[in-house]
C-alpha cells in the first residue's frame, strides 16, 4: 500500500493541545479536568467544534463517549477506530490522553490532505472518564462500551459528594439508556491508541516509537477502617482505637507486598487516604484507603492482592479497629493483536523510524477495547518518563512522529484489517 507523503502541521497541533489545556480547574501548567465538570464540558465542546470543522460526523452516546467518523467508500463494513481520553486527574499534565485524541484528528487531516480516502470508515473515539478521579473506577466509558461494566452498576456509581453517575451524566446532557452504550462484536475491524509512554524507556533508549504488545493487569481495593474518635489530649494511649495508625501499617504492608513479590513488574500504590474527622486535636475515627495493584502476570497480581488482604487484618485486630475490604475491580491483562502490531511496525519501517516492542504498565481504554476488537497501541517518548504531573512533556517532534505512524497504521488497517 503506497500513500503519498504526509505532512503533520506541528504548529496547529501544538496550538490545539495548548488550547485544550486551558480548560482546567488548576492554574497552568497544571491541568485538572474531571468528568462532567464545567471544564470538561467546555473541552468537549471545543473538540466537537474541531471534529466538525474537519468534516467528521459527530455523535455522543448516553455515557458521554464521543465519536467522530470519517465515512469510507464501504460504510457498511466494520470501521477502524482510534482515540483516547481528555479527562485529567487533579494537577496533572497536558499530554496524557490528549495526544491520542488531537493526534488522531491530525492523522485524519494529513491523510485527507494527501489525497487518500478510506475504504472502511475511520472513527475517532473520545472515551468518557479514563481516569478514576470522580467515580472511583478507571476507563468508565470503555468498560461500558465493551460490556465489562453493566449499565445498572454504572448508573449506581457515586462520586465523593454522593451524586450518582446516572444523575450527573443526565445533567451533562447525556440522555438515553445506558444499555445503548455497549458496542456489538464486529462493530470495529481494529482499534489503535496513540499515547505518551508515561515511562522512561523510549527516551533512555533513544527510540522514537514504542509498539505495545500487552497491557498490564490492574486491580483496585478499597479499605474502610472504623475506630473510635475522641479528644487528642483526653484519651490516653492504652485506650485508643486509632483508625489512621492501623491504616499506616496497612499502607506500609502494601509497599512491602509489592517489593517482595520477586518481580520488577509488580507495583502497588495506596493513592487515596481519607481521614475523618481530619482535625489535629481529634483522634482519627474513620479512614478510607484505595489501593492500586498491577503486574503483567495475572497470577502474580492476584497473589499480591491476597497478600495485602491478609496483611491488613492483624494491625486492625490488634488495634481494635473494624476492617472492611472491597475489591473494586480486577481486570485481566490484554495482548495486542499481532496483525495490528505488524501494521504499526510496517508504518515505522515506511517512515524510517526505529521502534521497540514493549509492555504498557499503565492501563488504557485499549485494555477494554481488546475484549471485543483487535487492539494495538503506539507509544511516544515523554521527558524523563514523567506523567500525571504538571511537568509532563512530549516534544512536538515526538508527537509528529507518533501521528505519522498512526496515520499510516490506520490507512493500512482500513485497507487490510486483521482477519
């Protein structure tokens, strides 16, 4: 397959990334853009405008997933999809997810400008709430699209203020039944996601493109500890049932479980610790922890989860603190489709770009799209491997290369999708 030379407009793409970063509840350079907040809704409106300017057909489903389609000559055949997310955790950066959305839009533009037109349609997806910030569960949109999360469970999710997802999404203008969100098997011929690496390997090895072969398996635990509050000066130490002290021991046990797993691929993080009443002169009576555990090996991941469960019981019992543990999710790893991997590597070869096969230790919407469709991911370097921080950075040159590879990959898959 021969495509005329393609030319990415780096200035335009950089300007659009900068404009998107302005829709934020944090001051620059930080970005905070939480699902269905005013900043998120403004960002969505901005994207819809860009998609329509590019001549794409835009629709939004009942969960807020956005779709922008470039119809092909054979519109009844399964489309080739790409995309990512634009929600951002508090005080993060401007490239996570957004490169895969605006970069995909630019890939469509450069193919069109080169005079190429698709046989199969191409579709750009902006997934709802890849980050777990508001409702405590990551990849909410792609979980619904793939059927991993059923509509009743999604509707019942609540944010920190007790607002259910069902009410929040309707207030944001996403009407219709959540049952309509799930996509059928065969709806897409393939799915490819462009993303910053969020790790240091590509930069360290000076390789411009990472070709993802698998995505690590994530699991999440929620731990609730119930102690007894009281005056910090009046309750003597022997009588205390301090929930935060028990939580501190559990947090350290989480770290130790990951460090002693025997695998460098095991990671475990206590990313949330909410303390009640949160007063310097009040003994903590309630603590809620949320724990993230990941490994590329499902058996190892599950053993670490069980080890954390067992390690949490002794400190709670010893301190007279009530303990409740809930497994929020435990997703299996995903493997990229070899035909999609080859389409990416062939695109790199055509462009004269070195590439490296690698595993994604962060999870992405591609993890859930892989449940239904042949999946692949393209990684580009980010400075020092930093992500989820205001100093997250990927250079215009790195982004340009990623867009070029994505464009050629999409074109190849639209002509010759995986069998």
